[in-house]
């Protein structure tokens, strides 16, 4: 059976202040298969519930450290999910309060940074990121609150990296829309800092076609190595 998701017209990225146009209506076919349909979600729940005794104290400690800076430790941001549905992602706060202004000023004064941003939609040396935030990003611990998104059904532990609404027009692929975005994924454990933003579509397509219990377990194991090496930014 094929399931179709329909998406609304225009949505606003609250945290960035950018409007992004989406097609008024789109149909994205979702493939079948037991693991894709039910087993994947069951694996997510089992892993999260088993890890909660370790994760909850870590979440509390990290939230307290971030709160010492005077801001709420968590923030919500609109992201594009399966079928083009927009949802609010949860993350630990890693940036200064006036991040949008800092980024705009930095890109206007640094042509190399502007080229890097246009190509990758991220910066290796990002002036918006706090000292603690830099550590959280390197170890990917800023992503831990997204476990709530997984439990809600917005995301999966493994899947394409969830993109911001304002980035959707830059994304050339379609596989992204057929599966739930993930906390980790093939792109994150393969080429997270080197590929272009558009190049992520190739990883998403490859993952979509290889999606299986074996693939997800392999990516989860590789993610542990990525976290230990601290290669994120």
C-alpha cells in the first residue's frame, strides 16, 4: 500500500526569521516493508527506554550548565519532516542570544565564510556558538533533546538530518520526504563536515534504498565512534 502525505503552502522559520515557500500541495510516496513500517519505530522505543537511566541524569546536568549562562537550556525550531510536514525540533541551546545578527555581520565582513555558508549551510568557525556550545556540538550532545521528537514520532534515531524550513528550496532530493529524519544518519557518520548541503541528498537516497535493521544498527554503532572522536561542529 502507498501512503501519501500532503503539505501546506507557506511556513515561517521562527528561530531564523526567514520565510520559505513550499509548494501548495505535494504528494510523496512512502514505501512499504515491515521494518520500514513498524520495526524501525519499535527499535527506537526499545533503545530509548533502555538508555533512559543513563540519559536523564546527563540531560539534567547539561541543562543546568547551559542555564548558568542565563538563557533557557532548550530551544525549539521548525524543521521539515516526512512528507514535508513541519514539526518543532528540540535542541540544547549552543548559540549566543543574538545569533542571527552575529551571523549576518560575520558573513557580510568575511567573503570566505559567506562562500562556506552558501555551500554547506554551516561554518567550521561559527562566531555564534558559545564555548560550552562548541563542546556540545563536537560531541553531538546538543542533539539529545531530540529523543523527545523520536518518542513523539516526528523523528527516528536514524535517518536524514532534519533540515530547516528555509533550507528546503536548496535541497534537490526526494528521498528525504519518504522517511522520518533522524538524530544520526548515513551523512553524519560518513561526510558530515565536508559535503555540500545539496550533496546530502545523495546520502539520503542511499540510506532510503538500504534502509534495514542491519543498516540502522551499523549507523548507530558508527555514531558512537563519531561522538567519541568529537568531529562535529
